[in-house]
C-alpha cells in the first residue's frame, strides 16, 4: 500500500511540471513575438527553469537512484560469488593435499544452556552440521541459520528425529556470552546447540575448520566479516563435506542424506 501511495504521489508532480511547462512555454512564445529574439530566449530560459523547479528533474533522479541500486546489488552479488569461489577452491585444495586432517580438529568450548565444556569429542557418534557466525550479524547469519534449520527438518523427515546434530559456534566471543548464544540459537531450531568460549578458544575452533573472520572496526557495534560455510561432520568426528551460501536448504539436505546412505551401505557391505 505504501508503495502504491508513493507512485500516486510521484504522478502528481509530473502533472504539475507538465502543466507548468506548457504555461512557461506559452509565455516564452508570447515574449518572443512581442519583444523579439532576445526576449524570447530569456523567456525560454524561464520556461526551462519553470520545468526544473516544478519537478522536471525528479523522474531523472528516480532513474539514477534505481540504476544505482541495481548496480549496488550486482556488485554485492559478485562479491559473494567471488568470495564463495575462493573459499571453495581453498577448502577443496586443502582436502585434496592434506587429506582428513586438513579441515576439522580439536576444540574446547562451552555449551550455552548448561555452561559445560563441549569439545570435538562430543561430535562423535552423530552426524553434525556446524556453522560459524555471530549473534549480532544483521542479515547473513540469520538467513543461513534459517536455511540450516530448514535443512535439518528435511533430513529428519527421511532419517528420523535426531539424525543430525545442528551446532552454532560463535566467532565473536567478546559479545557472545552464554546467554546471548542461548537466546539466539533457540530462535532457529529447538535442538540447535550453541557454543562459545574465550577469544582464544573460539579462534582455535575457527582455525580448525579454516574459518576466516575479521572485525570490520573497533566501534562498539562492529560487524564481523567471515566465511559463510556449513560443515558436515561424520559420526567418527571427521569432516565430510561443506556447503556454501549459494547452496539451498534442499541441496544441503540431499547432500547429507546421500552421504548417510552411502556410508550405511558401505558398513553393511563390510559386515557381509
């Protein structure tokens, strides 16, 4: 409704500047006929001024603003695309060259509900999806957490409730207290595990999974630029696969279910 109102208000000035323009143009012609070419030129200038003052410049301003927004959106999309491409190359190369130990490893944090220690050993025995973010994130993290929650529900419709363990790890421990993380994760999924700790502990966990993160300023309301990746960890506690920002919830769900099925078949084959 608000947009419709804006468009209605935008049409009214156009009518005014058109009417004003015709009046001004008539005045210019009359002036030219009465006072000659010089007077006509002056009146013509007045006509142009009348058009601009009455709002003739406004349609062009909106066009420029629209073009600016489109350009900004395209640049933002290009930034995220290039960022994802580079992270994907880095992760893939590390996995290929260094094997199982390239991504993932020991960490020790605190679970936001109980306050108890939560380590990499707590991942053993279950499939886990890890996401690194921060509670003050204005847009990307909430979007990714919602996507993660949607993927969890899709997976559990097939594999059963509790088949996957969703975990959020803070990369902003200076602001992300146990309480902050606890209140944050419960907005997205009832079984989401929230982890935080000291700066040293959170940095160590991020390094284990090759997570890039950097404070954008020293202001109190600073943001944290960081890699946007979901990590799938197998029941043995080892990294299996990663999913990027461009991957939809259904892509994550199908990727996890396919790996679950493949490993289940392999286990059965080994047992004969």
